[in-house]
């Protein structure tokens, strides 16, 4: 016969030892340094309950689809606010689709105040959504100073500004921490060094493709790497994740997070296989 008292005592003991805790009906076990949550995507929801509402498979060679993406061009005020080193262009040498992949290429060259050129595209004004699952299959570049990302901003950034609009970082990788991938949420009071997120060390972020995923509902945001949950946040009504967000893909160099750039880097290649957005069947 199961002794409930013993089980709860055992769980309390385990919680002390390995930081197991519960959110709702789900029990999470975290390794304190990496904050990895050992819970798989399949335990939560099946994609069979969802339908694909938007995607880019990057399967037509050439420039990104202008029906889906626009460019951020330039150096950005103060390097997009992060002291970044690159100047973003829409040149083919910095961004194009080839072999079914979006390729964003940072190139070391002095150009209009930048010490690299690179590229940044976004769906702002073309596509945004509220709640759903977004998957990005990508391979990040290696090299100290590289800072690729797949992320989202609240479409109301044009009226309320940042961080009031909210920011969901699906994946970020900085070359100075090889194979450490970050999933992060930014919002008022959690916008800078105290952002709300987790990181996971994986074996081969720079040599293999991985699926970086966010499962965003009216009650929570969960960030996954290859179906492993790495971060979860309950989103109360007063946290700004209850409006439409648009998608951004970019490769930055240096900056506050990217750090010093290895002077031997001449080029860095960030590849994205697809971006897919699903919403629950109504
Ligand atoms: Ca593809």
C-alpha cells in the first residue's frame, strides 16, 4: 500500500537535495547551475491539437520572401542599444537563401561605422500573433563575439516602447560560451541583467541543427531546446505577453552580451532551416 506521508517526505527530501519543485500538476527537477527542467514537450501537448498558421521553410533560393520579412538596416542607435559592432545590410553577401536554408553571414569589413556587416530580418508589419507554438530550426555560428538570435518583440513597441512591449528570446547563443543556448523573457523590471530566463549547455549547437521552441499560452511561456523544457514562466495579466508579437532573426557581433570579438574571425554563418508558427485548433 502506498504511504502518502512517506512519498511526500521523500519528495521533500529530494527537493532539498536536487531542487525538485512543482508548478501546478507538473513536477520539475532542476540542476541548479543549468536550471534544466527534465520534462519533455510530448508530455505537455501534442501538435495534433495545433494547426500551422505561418511558416517560412526558406526553400526558394535568393533573397528572403518580401511578403514575410522586412530588413532592419544600419548600425542602430548605439549599436541597437547594445554597443554592437555590425552594420546590417540587405546585401546578398550578408543574407540569402540557399540549399533550403536562410544564411545570415557576418563579414569583417569596415562599413558606415561598423566593423562587420551582417543582417537582421523581421516580420513586423507583415505577420504577428498572440499565443501558440513557434519553432525555429537553426545552427548557430562559432567564434567569440558572434551573437545570433531568433526572438520576438511585442508589436506595440512602436507605441509603448521597450521593455513595456515584452521580448521573447527563443534562442540566443554567444560565441564566448560555446554551445550554451539561452531562452529569455524581458519585460519591465526584468529587462537587463536580471532578465527572466535560463540557459542550457548542449553538445553541438554550432555544428548541428537544433529545434528551439516557445510554447506560449494565456497562462505561461515555456522555452524548449529539442523538446527539453529549459524555462517556464507563468504570465499573469499584468505581464506584457498578452498581445501580438512579431519575429526577428539576426546575427549580431560583439556588444554588451556578445562580448569582445576574436580578431581572427573574418566570417560567421548563422543558418536557419525553418520558422513555423502553430496555434491551437479552435
Ligand atoms: Ca528549410
